[in-house]
C-alpha cells in the first residue's frame, strides 16, 4: 500500500505531460495565427493583382 501511495505522489508531481500539452496548444495557436494571416494577405494580394490587371488592360 505504501508503494502505491508513493507512486501516486510521484505521478502527481510529474509535470512532463503537462509541458507537452502546453507546447501542443502553443503550436496550435501559432498555426491558427499563421493560417489567418496567410488568408488575409492572400485576399489582399489578389485584389492588388486584379487592380494591376485592370489597369494594364
């Protein structure tokens, strides 16, 4: 029984899994920001090229 309690206390203090989850959440947030930025820039760039094409014609 003492061994089980010791293992549970050790498991409770172990923060390696929590750190991995935090890094995963940070990576996901960065990916969402990059996707939103690329979409916005792509839309704006498409408008610029459309304007240039209209002016050249």
